[in-house]
C-alpha cells in the first residue's frame, strides 16, 4: 500500500488506484504508473475498493476482473452509481463477451493480460486526455483549467506547463483583475515554505508569458503592476 497522500498533494497530483491480486503484476503496474508521474495506491482484494474510491476520489482506476472478495464487474457497476472516474479493466479473460460486459457496466477501456507496461501507461494517458474536464478559470475566461490533471489551455490551445507554472497561472486566472504581490504568489506555488527570492516569481511569469505567446501572439493576459506584482486580465 502506498502512503496516503497529504491534503496538499492530493489536490494537485494525479492519483491512480491499482486493484490487482497478482503480486508480480501489481508491482509492475505500480512501477509503471509511478514512473508516469502518478501517486499510486494498491489494493489486492475486491472488497473495500468501492468504499476507497468513494472516500479518496482517485484520478484513474486500474481494475483487475478476477479478485478475491468482490469481482471487478460488481465493483465497476457499484462505482458507476456515484462516480465517472476513468476506469480501465485489466483481465486475463479475452473473450469478446467479457469485454462487452465491462463496457456495459461503465469501464472506459480494457487491457488483456499479458500486457506490456508501456501499453498500460499509454492507455492511461490516452484515457485521461479523453476525459479531461475543462473549466473556465472564471466565467467567460479564455483560460480553461483542469485542476485534477494540472492542464491549462488558452483560447483553446493546450499550454505545456510545469506543475509550478500551472499553480501560478491558475491562481492569477481564477481571479482576474485581482493584483497579487510576489510574496502572495510565492506562497501559492511553494507550499513547503521554502526560502526563495521573490524575483523567482518574475522568471516563472516570464516563462508563462512566453508559453502563452507560443499559442497566441496577441497581448499577454498577465499584466505587471509596477512596484506591486501581477494581475490577470480577463
Ligand atoms: Ca486476478
């Protein structure tokens, strides 16, 4: 079992629940998804999975079909009564009927054993791209955010941001017109209270502006307020 994430990282990291009772496969999935940047939790039985998903709200679920306790089909059906979490079924059963039944019960994708680690990571990434939930940073804003996956897009174009840049842009974009001092922005992006110069923010803002200008060569939406800090324009 992975350590339970603290509240801060839970809000900003992608979390993958792996339900698999075969230790070697489970280990391979944990390694693969950890390498892909996920915080992983592993459960090796079916009972308890539904309650875990209900309380922890993971980003994505990998679910084996044949499990001690409760089988994957029943778990999938139960999860779909309260959650649209992206869910991939993993199973040794390759029969068409089982695959269709999985989709009927609400699985988003299906991987048959034996599989390659690279395939699993690629499927998870593809599924998350499809299930991304864009929300306008503020009503009517040209900036859209997916807070769960730390993805942002400006006027419809996806921005290639680091997690720190995402937090910075998200903070500014959610309250357009509000002027943030460099110190306030530092508190937002470095939650561990580390001691960095407030000029660090300037270099991150510079990178953000450059990345936005790569997809839109119009006016930058991030405005400098001399002697104070920065604000986001609409
Ligand atoms: Ca199994």
